[in-house]
């Protein structure tokens, strides 16, 4: 009689967990709790930029499974992974599977666009620190174009990128749940803080 042992849960290192959950918290804060254009919204955006920069740096100097080389973006490998899913095959992955890798890079690129367009509208941190009410006044007193229902191209880019990011997050969560069920690995548990 063979006893099926539970598959070991992959665990991410503390920097990956810190950046992941900090980005989640920043997106939640700016999506739900802060008003667009307000100084808290802007400063949360700067914190988001710092966390993304740390994660990208960690992709170069971090442990093997956190490095970009562990999950290079590849459409060919993603298509092969889809064929494996259809065939019911499950293979061990040292990091993200090929579909997950494409999703991660797409989320990072979209985050980069959100951050860049936000900074282009708000200015660099010293400006926001010197004039913290400037952004709040802009949000409370739209210019004539905005009064007519038009947004600046930067504001439209920012809003579109944010909305795309929300769609990607939903797809990411769906992919994690699907892969957890398919592979029998605790992918969500692997990202929880405090787990070793």
C-alpha cells in the first residue's frame, strides 16, 4: 500500500514576500483609501516605486529562485506549458511556471507604466515634500479641460494602466488558484509572511 505524502510547499525568500505584500498594500491603499492626486496618494505611489525597484534589483542579486534567470519570459515555453496542462502533466518548476513568468513581467511592466505616469503628473518627491498641498489643490480644482470632461493624456494613460493592472491581478489570482489545484502545491501558503 502506497501512502501519498503531501507535496512540499515552495517558500519564497523574505525580500520577495516583503515586496509582494508591500505592492499589494500600496495598490489597495491607493485604489480604496486615498484620493487620486492627493499627497497621500502620491507618497504611496513613491513607496510603490521603491518596492518595485527593490524587487527588480532582487531579480539580479537575490537567491536563485527569485532571479530573472529562473523564470525568463518565453512565449514558446508558455505555449509548451499550456500543452502540458492539456495533457495533464505536472512538472516541478524552480520558480514561476512559464505562464506565471509572462504574467509577472506583464504586471511589472504595467506597474512601471502606472508609476511613471504618476510621477510625470506629480513631480519628483522633493517637489511633493515642499508643496504637499499642491496635488490636493489640483485634484480639488480641475483645469478647464477637465471641467469639460477631458483628461490630460498622462491622466488617461495612468487611469488606463491602473485598470489594466486590476484585470491582470484578477487573472493572476485565478492562475494561482488554478495551478494550486492542478499541482497540489500550496502556492498561496508559500507567499505568506512568517512561513519557512
